[in-house]
RNA sequence: GCCGGGGUGGCGGAAUGGUAGACGCGCACGACUCAAAAUCGUGUAUCGUAAGGUGUGUGGGUUCAAGUCCCACCCCCGGCACCA
C-alpha cells in the first residue's frame, strides 16, 4: 500500500509531462523510479545458498572496452534476464551475476593509445559499462560483481596455476611458437586466425622460439572429447570442439633405411604414423617432409644432386603459406634413399614431398597410393607404383550369407560418351549395368563378354580394364536369403553397334529394357552401391579409400581392415598411437597487463612456486608498460620487483624473507583466457578469502545451468572445460563439466548490414534507444526481432512495433470489464510463453502475447485476465508491468509473483474451422463444434457450395478426415 | 574438399506431414486534424476483370495431403582443411 501511495504522489508531480508526450505513460520517469526502488529493496539479492530449487544463469562476462556498449552487447543479457526472472517466478532461487574480464591485450592497447594506466582505463570503462547496463533494468545481484584484475580474484587464478604445476600440467618450453610482431607477444594456436594472422590485429604471425609456460591440455583431450556427449550444447559447437581436439587413432611403424650416404643420426630408420595400418602391404614409397629432411641434413646426411635445393625451396614456400584456401600442387623429389617395407620386405623409394607436413604425425608417411587420394595424386604425377591391397566392401553384411561370384560389366560407347544400362523397372532395382553370375572358374572377361552378348546382343566390343574383387552384401528378397558376392567390375568399349539377336527367352527379354546413359544420367540413376562403385573406379578412375577385406597381402588375405590394423602392429613391430591435433596451451604473454606468474627461480634457474600463503603476487606499478618486443615482458625491467629475497619451504615452495637468498620472479604474464577459465565459480562465493570457493556453496550452486554468449567454440569453452576438469581432479569442484546448457546468441548488425564499429560510424548506442523508447521497448524489440541465435540487422523503424505493443498493453488497463472473450486465447498464451522462454524462443513468445493483446482489444477481458497478461510480460518488460501492477492496486513487486498456470480444459476451443480439400486442394472452410465426429464433419462438408461444385453426384473414392482440422475428399 | 547451419512476401520472420506467409515492420487507402505527427480502421504473396491458376532455392520421388519426409543438385553463412 505504501508503494501505491508513493506512486500516487509521484504521478501528481509527473503525469502532466506524460500527457504532453502523447504517450500513455512516461517511460523515463517510470524506468528510473522502479530501477531505484528495486535497488533499494534489494529485490534481486541472491541468498548465499539456494533454499529450494536452484538455477545458475550466466552470461559470458564482457570485456569492458573503451568503446562502450552498442545495442548488440545487451542482447544476451536481456535473454538471461528474462530467463532468470521467469525461473524466479517459477519458484527457483536464481544466481544471475555479472562481472568483468578486464586483463589482456585490448585493455593494454587502449591504455597505450590514450596514455593512461590500464588499471585506470579499466576502472573508467567498467564504470561506463555499468552505467549503460543499469538503464536496461537487468536483475543482476551486483553484490557479487567480480573483476579478473582484482588481486582478490587473481590470487585464485595464480593459485590454480600453482596446482597445475604441482600436478605436472604446467611446464616450460622453448619450442617455436606463434609470435605476433605487432602485438609483440606469443600467441596460442587458438589465437591465430585461419589465414595465419593474429586474432587481435590481423598481422601475419611468425614462428619464434621463446621460453614459454605451456599447459598440458592434451592430457585432458580424451575426457574433453567423451564428456561432450553429456552436454546440452548446440551440436555445431560440440562438433567444432571434436574437430579441434582432432583425435586420431593409428599406429607407428619403423621402416629401416638403405642406401643412406653418411646419415649419422644412427637410427637408420624412419618412423611413420598411419591411421591405415591395414594397408601396410600397399605402401609403395615413403614420403618425408622438408622439415624432416632438414633434420637429416643437420645430422650429417649427404644427398644426391638437387635434393638439398628442393628442400630449401620447399621450406621457404611453406613458410609463406598465405593462401590457405588453395591446396598447393604436390611436388617432390627422390631422396636417393630407399626403405624396406617391414611387411613385404620390398625395397621402396624414399621421397621428399611438400604434401607431407613437419608438424603432423611423425613428419613422414608410408604412402599407399591405392587407398589414399593424396598419395595417389603424387604417385600418378611421378609414376610410382599403385598396389591395391583392400578389396572394397559395399552393402550391409548379412548373417550366414550365400556366397556367389559375379561380374559387373560397363559397356562404353566412346563416340557418344554413353554407357549401356539395363532398366529393370522400379521394383527390380531400377537401372543397373550388365551383371551376371560366374560359372565355376570362368575368366571374368570371358564371362562379361558372354553376358553382354546374351543380354544386349552387342558383340563388337573391346576389353579396357577391370577392378580387383569387390565384396557386395545384400539381402535377396526374392529368394529370402542374405548374399555375399565376390564381384569383379569390367569396362568394355563398344567398337561398333553390331548387334545379334538377344538369345534370351521371350518372357526373360520382356523384363527389362536397355538404355544408353550419359555420365550425368549414370550418376543420378544407378543407385545400386556395387554398380555405382564399379563406375566410380573404372570410369571416374577414383581409388577406394574405405575399409574392406585384405587382398594381395600375403598370408593375411581375407581378414578385415579392423583385424589387420591390430594384427600388423603386433606382427611388424608397430606401435599403437593416439594423436591429437590439439596442442598444449601456450600460456604466457610477454606483456604487462595480465596476471603475474606465481613463480620464482633460484640462481641456477630452478623453478619454485610462490607459497599459497603469499598469494597473490601483485602486478607491480610500472612506469612504462610498453612491450619490449624482445620476447621479454616489460616486468623484466623492474629489478626491485624481479629480484626478491626469500627461502624455500619444506613443501618446496617459495616464501619471502629479507635475509634470504636472492630469487628472480617470472616476468611473463598469463593470457587473457586465464581468468575467464574459472570466473563462473567465483560468482557463487565472491568474497571468500580462504578458498577459491567453499565446497558447500559449490555443491549447491554449480554447475552453471544455462550459459549464454557468443561463439567461442574453440577457445574459452575449451579452456574452461579443461580447468574445470582439473579442478574436479583436485576436488575443488564436484562436477566434471562447468556449463550444462549452452545457448549461443546471434549478433546484431548495424542497419547497413555491416558490423557496428566506431570507424564505420554505424554504432547504435542503447542509451539513445532507451532514451527515446524506454528500456522495455528496447528489451522487447531485441527479443522480437529474430530467433535468439540468429544474426540480424538493427532496424530503426521496426522497433516502433515493439513500442506500440508496450503502449497498447498499458492502455488496455482502461478496458477491464466483467466479461471475457479471451479465456481460451489467454490459456494458450500462458502455455506457449512459458514453453518458449524455456527454449529461448523469445520472438515467438512475444508474438503470442501480441496475438492475445489483439484479441483483448477486439473483445473483452476481466481484471484477473489482464493481471495474467501483465505477469506473462513481466520478465520481458519489467518496468512497465511493475507500473501497471502497482496501478492495479498491488503492493508487492510483480517480479515476486508466481508464474501463471494454464488450465488444460480451457485450451480447447468451442468450435473449430475445418478445411475442405478436394483431391488435396483447398476448396473451402467451415466451422463445426470442437470434437465433432467424422460423419458430422462429412455432412457439414456436403452443405458447402464448393462440395456441390467439385463433387456433386460423383462418388468419392476415399474420404480422409483429420479430427478438428480437415476433410480431404478424393474423387 | 570435409563437417555444421540455412535458402519461405518489399523486409525481420511464423508454421506437431494437414488452411503457407502467424506476429511485426513497410506500403496503400480511409477516419481524426486547418495541417502534420501520433493514434485508430481496412487492405497488402503472385498472375487474372472474374472463375480459377501458380507459389516455400532447382529437379525428381513417397503420400489422400510435402515448406516439413526420401534422393540428386545449386546457392549463401559459419567452422576445419594436404592431420597421413
């Protein structure tokens, strides 16, 4: 009641203004009034522990850039706001926090440009962001705000690093890494664009050997892969992670080398990695990368003429690599060395080839041109032998099959470039080539020649080529038996069209017709897997790269690819190996604005972690935080910070002491991804000095139930999963995954369809929009403009629709009456809005409410029904609905009201419109009572003019009636 | 090339195999107004005066009925890319 009186007083002072603006209500006053009131009432304060059902709704926390917010930024925040308000109204305790990801390069670059300290810049930017956000009416509990640059926060980032080190998951490396010459820092692979440029500044990234801290994320690759299945994430993201992790199961084999001149590395063998160990007998040459060749040179190898030049040239070429979209032409050179295939004992040449890459596998491959496209392309170019060792397998393998031998013959008319096909009709397999069974030991060419003559009469033909045996499995329905066919495919050329009388019986002849098909027709009409494969191999001259049965593999003929992969590793001294495309995480940056490593070294360079009791290691103030570009961080110049006296505790950690030895601090800083890899935990327990998070709080609030943000499929979402799993292993968290459900948001583009940027001058500032239309209109429009996950351009005209809607809902207040025409529509709306919010389908939820409002405007509705509408709209338009709620005489906040329930019985309408179809075409509609039985519907339909016109006295062949929907009469 | 996602009016977009284009913008006309804005009303896929025909990227198919299911292809967006 107090609120109500307060509001009356407020109206008295301000209402005149709103009449002037010709709007039903004055959003500026109302927005501010309620935002202040919610704030002073602590409406959104989250309790320390959830009392009942909990839900943790999280936005990807923003990077507080100097540019401020544009209208695209709040889209996700509005969605989580709606979702969390909805959940709160459904009786959940909601954790919905916000914070700042403020370390990292952009903040530092902004600071450098504007000549202010990054800490000050970050403070200003956060203040600006917070001010902009505050106008939107979001329900964050700001008492839980966190900031990754706050020492009380990064203390725990450092703590996690010391734990990673303890568990052997952090190590130093001098391997060449990605170096951005413009940002003057090392980068993780994840920070490098597809085209080899820096993700931040688009400068060409170089390889540079720098001492680096690296995290062993590859140790978690398998778990990260398998646990993907447990996540309610968009399939695309899961797939992207799967590809990024890039697990491949294979084997390594040693090929011993012969004819090596002065190769002093002593091993005299080359190690290859393959995922196709089953094709070992088909390895007809070895190909090594230019990198591997260089290593051999360094080890003292003297080679034949031209090889060294080729290697140098290739290395140069590969370092350029600007255009990633074009696969370069394969080149190579014979090295003069030969290798022994461990399976066949044969001597095969070793080539150096540009398509073999140094960083992949072992940098050397066994080339199997018969079963690998790249090897095949290379072998064709350099005339290297192709040896098929896998017999293709088509169809579905049958149990207890009948064995048969057969041929598939393709007759080619070169002049017309057409292929002879037999059309058996739809039910007998459609178009095939010529097929037939082999009699006993009959030669396949003779057999095929005979079949062609028998079935088509052509006799003047020339044999061209044939395949190895293909195994084809199918179920012969006519004989009710599974079959396994050993087929040979053959290609013949038609010399002339001399044709004999087809020797088959008349009734046999009538079963099929012969047709000449063009290439295009063949590809669309020949559906049979075996016949299509024969065509692919003989006409298109493609190789078979799938699994199958072994042939030409000595004693192993007849076993499957799977069996061979296991057997060959044992038999030929191979080793099973699992490789990942993902590499360990380069975790150091040579910049100022990041978390310092809690690491010191003694004068022998031995590394110690700073003792937990002395964390955080504070980022020191520094005069110049410009990058040095030497691979050293600016911190290295601060000698009285770098040099620190102390001692090593019996735990092996470092503690400061003025009379101790001198140690030197690590001067690299952590990458921006460090803080964001665990921040979501801290929101649940933001002020805990003693622990990263209290176990009780962790158990009650975590994991994040719904995580909303932009597409970070392969970086943030990989790193956070890795750290979370590690924290699970050291018992800091009790779940194996951090984010149960993930919802991506589509971006908002500028009205011109381009990205919003200051440079293009097309930025739309939410402050301006809110000023003109109010926060509620802004919120409703952003949610209504397109499906949530879809990118869409801003429209300064379309927003008027949302504005009108808000205004009309407010105006409806005047129409409250004692009667109702909308009860059915209202209950449908309650159902749909609830279901849609749950699924993040905000656009259709709003559209349903618009439909209801239209119906209310046309008909009549009660006070209670109006209250229900306002309640449904409350999560979307919190200010206006709170205002109405208050004006309706309620004394508590609408945001504490229970979500309305729908009445199943009221979802049903009294009557329903049936559409009349005649032969599937719409010919009219009519209304019948809901639930009318079929005969009633038919009788009603017969009354229609269109029924009389189209059906008349004709007898319908068939009448299909879909209850409450339609009647279709087939005549 | 491979893997995702998508292709529906002038625009953003709706459609459990069952009236395609809900809802909104825009546009046109009308009401109110001296006038405009705002607001309200009516109309708005397309061809046709009409009856009716045609329409969800293209071509086939399944079905009484296809935007929706199946096959082939084209185009757009995103990711990966000589990964052995």
